[in-house]
C-alpha cells in the first residue's frame, strides 16, 4: 500500500500559530487508507470453454481521521500492465465491472480509463466496495499463472491528491485437453473394406489443449484384427507419422504449435501380410487417451 501525505502550507501555518500544540495529532481531518483484502484470483480457468469468469475485488477504505470522508474511488494501471501476463509468454484480457451491474464497465485496461465510484466514510469506520474482475472465456492462453497489478485511488472531494492502494489480479489456467475424431466425435469406426495385404485406411484426430499433451495408444488385440470365430490378421498403425508399439501402452509427447486452436493428427492403418483367413468380419478396438502436461 502506498499513501501520499496531504500536509501543506495551511497545515504548517496553523501549527505555527498554535504554539506548543504544533502539529495536528494523528487522525485529525479525513485520513483514508486503501487496502485490498487478498489477491483477486480466478482459478481454475478452462481455456477451452467459453463463458465468462468473474470474481469480486474486495477493497477496504478505512477512515482513521476524526471527520467524515466523502470522495471517489478510481482504478489505474499506471505502473502495471493493460493485460494479464505469464512468465514465458502469453497474455489475457480483462475488465472491471460495477459490483451491482456486471454489464457496466468501470475500468477499461486498454484505455486506462475508470468511472469514479462514490464513497462516504464516517470517522474511525471503514467501507468495502467489491467491483467485479471479469475475464472472458475462450482466450487462447496456455496453462500457467497470469497476473497484473493496478492501483486503487481514493480522492477526497475538493482535493487534488490521492491515497493509493495496490490491487493484485491473477488467473490460473489449468492444463486441459480435448480430442475428437474428425467427422465422428469421441468414438469412430474406421472401415477398411475388403481385407487384403497392403490395404490401408486413415482418420484424423483433432486435439485441442491449453498445454502440450501426452498421447497414450493401446490396442485391445495388440495390433491384430480378430475374426469373431477365431483367426487374426496383423496390422500396423502410425500416429503423426510414428509407428505405434502395440506390445503394451504406447505413450508419446505431442507439441501443439497453437495449443488452443489445436492440431489434426493423422492416424494411418496398414493391413499386414496374411495368406488364408476365414471369411467374415474382423475388428479391433484401439483406445487413445489424451492428457495435458
């Protein structure tokens, strides 16, 4: 918290004429301190979902003087940033709305403009105001901690100097991942048609995430197409050009250049060599587990 003194020539003159009772004792007049009651924190934030996130900014204004204090509170980012930033890169936009009407913006960081909020504080008392910290959903931020610092200004009516208090704002973006097969959804069937050695098929896996991801691939039949009445035909699969090891659970790391917009990962299947196989339908179930790092 940063406070500025209001002592001036008039106060000095009064002290000189008062003789031994020179300086005004602490608490005379209107004396306000501005304090934020804990960091205002949006957590967790899901970058893959829309909607709006909102938390109250709890500001306490304490009148330590012996006179009523009437004035206004405004917000500024003269020493902070117009955006929420993350170490290593990334940014989030935000705004601050009226505590009673979230559609009414009282602080626009982009222009550093603020609507004054009137307050009146009795001597020795405090008031609290709770403007709303608004963070739009669906912003393309990678997982991590985003923060900025503002200043809350109290200005007494008729005065030209302010009392200041720091306002700390933060957003924690959680690692999140979503995956769907292109044209299908979460589940898909890849029809290879009439089986023969060398027959192939492909499908795309669309991945969106707020971080790089791990892709775990496992085959129910360990890389074989099984006949309902017995018999098996081997096949191979590649994910993003890399061959899958079906002897167990194949796990690989996938970098996403633009994590939130996502990436379509090609999945290619190639039927292996076989000579004789019973007529009928063959199949396997392959499971993909996507997790954000």
